C-alpha cells in the first residue's frame, strides 16, 4: 500500500454525533465482555511461517500459486465454504498478472455477516531497501501476518460447538502490492489494491453485503502501533470505535492507540467506495513521521520472520475474536 500525505479531516467530522466521555464510559461499563475462545499466537505464528516458507508470493510465480493452493486447502480443512475468484490484473508498469482472490465463508446461511480481509501477495521489488531494490519482498509482516491471524481465526471458529450465531467471510485479496513507488500512473490508487478493486466490482455472491468489515495489514511486527487510520474514521467511525474499545477492554491499548492516524490507501477503500460495506483498516503506522510512516522493514528485503512477534499477533487476533463474539451475542461494545 502507499501512504498519501493529505490534510487531516476536520475534528468536527471526527466528533460529529458522538456522545461525551462520561456517557461513553457509562455505556462501556454497562456492556460486559462475553466469553470468547482463546486465540493461539503460536498457531498464528506458524501460519505466518508457512507462507514465508514458500518464498516471495509474487503473482505469476510458482511460489505464488503454491501458497494460494495452501490457503484454499487450509480454509477447506476448517470447514469454510471456499470460492476462488481468478482474474487478470494489469499493473502500473503494464504487466499482466494471473491473480485470484480467495474467499472463505463460515456459517454461510447466517444473515448477519462480518467481513475480514488481508492481502496474500508479496511486493515484487524492495524499492525502500537501501541497497537491494530489485529483490522481491519476503513479506512476513506486509502480507503474511494478516493472513496468519485470519487463518487462526478460521481454525478457532471451526472448533466451536455450538457455532456462534454469526456469519464470517474471510477474503484473501491478491495483487495488492504491485503499485507504483513514485512513477507516474493514471491507475486508481497508483496501481495498488488490484484484487480488492476487482472483488468490490465483482462480488463473489450477487448483492453480497456485510454488517461491517475489518482489513488487516502489517499486523504482526514487534512493538506495532495501530492508530485509528484516517479513511476508516471518515467512512466507518463506529466500527473503529467498537474495535478500539474492545482492544482496550482486553488490555491491548498499548497496540491500539486511541489517536487518529494518517490516511492510508489500502484495500478497505474500494470495499467502502464501490462495495458500500463500512470497512476499517488495522494497519501498523507511526505518528508524525512522514519519512517512516510504516514499520522499518516495509518494502525492503528485511521484511522477514525475525521481526514477527507473537504478542502482536495475539493482540490483534484476540481482539477480532472478541468483536465477533460480542456481535454474535448482540453485545457490541
């Protein structure tokens, strides 16, 4: 994804229709945390490692196909109904990609549905690296971490008896990270987010919708900080509030920072704008640092497993499960 340096939205928008802090605190205290299953950070870590073991998952490569087949098989193993959505994408530099979005559905007959997404492809060049700019990115954090968390969510959901009274759709978007790093292009989103753009315009089920959606990106690094991403606040503020409140109640406020952050071009934008599903982005950013908006290894050859942290995976994954179970119980925070 690409950082867009824009003016922050007015604080009037951020605060519009909100209640004062005392009312919010009273409501939060009145809603109890429901019991939710345990998210295994060790299992999530192994899901990240498995993807990295394939090598860079760059579209049109054997590693990309092999990893995609693994993701499909794993979702099916956990009794998800799986749809593969193949498509041909054209990159900003004119290349044709054989890509596929992978959609897995849990409890597919449930009327109330939550959409969870991440991208599974790797960037084909390390343009932010100080030396090796042409080497493909292994993408342990920028790609594999979000997928690893969602695979663990899928595994946990598959074990529950009875099933929670909610539908969960997991989409692994392809061809997210082959965008321009500064070259001029007329493509929307500078050539990033090709898979989510395709899905938003061609949903896997006609007239599909979800109550809301959550995108994970760069969700597994040591010491990650997840500020309230700017577009998420603008387009799905109530979902942002719910997720950050849940994280805080679970004790993860050192990861989920209660401050508004930068606005980031990412896969949630076409989902909001074209599919009309309110989706937020849980993405590792750093505040007031235009030179290093993301984690240090972003788009470099050093985005490897040594920087993935089980505690970060746990914070994000347990928060997602709690959000799902609060919704299933009709007890959203």
